[in-house]
């Protein structure tokens, strides 16, 4: 299954809209600026989410433009000092990135304990079968 099929199967727009209502007025950093996130931005309306930046390892490279679909691009290391309330993972393997952010990037910083969750969460049946 490709990402477009995945997003259709899990009704991505409904999940995005639900997150926008739940986290209204909270500053969100989206983690991940790869193919997964690109397909989301190209095909779904994320404008109701208060996204203040998109973090990705590629933004550590000084030669790359530091923006993603009009949002500020930051490196993962910058998250610990960034003014945000929530991190949403825009990657299929979100468990890896939750652990990475918790143990490698945010541990021991003022952002330790910030809520980190997937932008599109798998259904219970799929999590069980995973």
C-alpha cells in the first residue's frame, strides 16, 4: 500500500480536522519532511493545524532551503529551544521517531515530556496486526 492509499484508507482529512479541533491554538511542530509529509501537504488541508515549523534532519544542511510548503524548516536539535506545545510525527514509522525525540533530542531539556504523537494514527485492528 502506498501513502496515498494509506491516507485514503484511514480518512486522513477527518483525522487532521479532529486534531485541529483538539489542539486548537496550540503551537505544533510537524516532524518529518519526506515523501509521507509531501503527499499529505499536496493532497490534504492542514491549514487548520497551527503548524509553526516543520522539523527534519535535512534542515541541518545549510545548503538546503529551510522551508517546507511555506512553513519554517528547522533541524531536530532546534526543537528543544523552539516555542511549541506539541510535536506531530508525519512519518509512517512514528514509533521510531517518538523514541528518537524522547531519548535523543528532548531528554534532559525543557521540552522533555512534551506531547509527541502521530499525525495519522493507525486503527486498532492494524496496530494489533502490526
